[in-house]
C-alpha cells in the first residue's frame, strides 16, 4: 500500500477513536470529575510513553532548550486546551461546542501553516476542505440541539472557538521540532509537561471518588483513554501529521463528530438524522478528495513520504 494512504488511514482511525471516546468518557464522568478523568488519561499515559520511547529508540532525553519549548507546548496544548474544552461544554450547548471546537481548527491550521512550515494551500485542499466543512456542519447541526447563538452561551462559545485557534497553533508548533526528533519523543515530553500542569486542577477532586466502588467498566474506560486514545493515538497522529502536513491532517478532525454521532447511535440509542447522514457522505467525499492529491502537488517535499 502507498505509504501516503497509510498516513491518511492513520489520521482517520485516530479521529474515529477520539470520536468514539465521547461516549466512553460520558459514562466515566458520571463517577469522575471531568478534569480528574482527563488528568488520569494523560498522567497514567506518561510511563507508557517513556517505556515505549526507551524500548524503540534506546534513550529518552532531550536538550534543555527543546524541553522548555515542549513544556510551553504541553502546558498550552494539553493542559490549557483540555480544560478549555471541558468548560466550553459546560458553558454552551454540546452542538455549539462541537461545531466551534472542530470546524475552524483545520482552517486556522491552513492559515497559520506558513508561519511554521512551508505548506502550500492547493486548490484541491480548498475544495475538499469546503466539502468537509459543509459535511461536518450538517453532522453537528443535524442533531436534536441545533445551533444556539444566544448571549447565554457566549462564554462557552468563545472558549470553544479559542480551542480551535490555539489548537491549530499547538499542532503547528510541534512540526519544526519533529524535523529533529521523532513523533514519539515529542509526544512523550509534551504529554509529561501537560499532565504536570493539569495536576493542580485536580486537588479538590480526588476525595470525591469512591475508589473502592470502581468496577471493571471504569477501569476499562481509563485503560481505553490511556492506551488507545492517548499513547497510540498521539504517536500515530503526530507522525502522520508530519508526513502529510498540518493543514491536510487537521481536516481529518472532522471524522471526530461523525464518529461520536455513530457511537451515540450504536451504543446509546441516539437518533441519526438524514441531514447527518448526508453530512457524513459530504465530509467523507471531501477528505477522500484531499487524500487523492498527487505527491508532486503536496504541501512541501519534506512533508511527504
């Protein structure tokens, strides 16, 4: 199989995993405070990252200057973004949060890309991206909630939009570092600093959990978040993003809401409307169109395999 397609398939699978995790996390957060559960996800992943890094690359260290760069990226991109996502959901509707967290992200990545890497915005990327954006809007707005732009939700809406803007910058900031170090090494240290930054926000939550009453379902949810959604997914996403370019990779985030809606339909009996089905088809068509771009017209020679 063409290695380019392997990277695109990796991006789609990771996005699908993250989307399905909405349902897993929803159940887990009936027991855990949202920030505590998020900390468990990233904090427990840290030893696995370092073990994997040691086994595969033989060392775990990075220069102090790079560590400081990844500390800033981790604090903003993991600690800050994950907490902002939680509070955006709290202060606005789920449809608003989903749309504003997801839809502007690839656009921001494409606009900010030239500041970090030599990525060219091709006509295929623009047309495929527009189709994907229309599709994801249908998926999110085709649900029962719809979009609500009333003033009651402006704080949450602002946080959600901020997640898209700063999330794109966070992705792009990793790209120059991954020209010198592997995606695994970058992910390992970024997650470490992000987890450390998140720890103080959990201090009031540990005592609220009845740890003795946790069941196999809770441990399965934690394990899924740690191993699948974090360790495997972050490494695959960062490695694939580096190969195909941040602008193209981030359009695959549109698989997240489609996967979340599908998981809700399959496991929670939620409805699936005709608009959402049409949106999924439109989004998939846009992503396939982007993926079919020939190598010689891709973003930059050093970003393709």
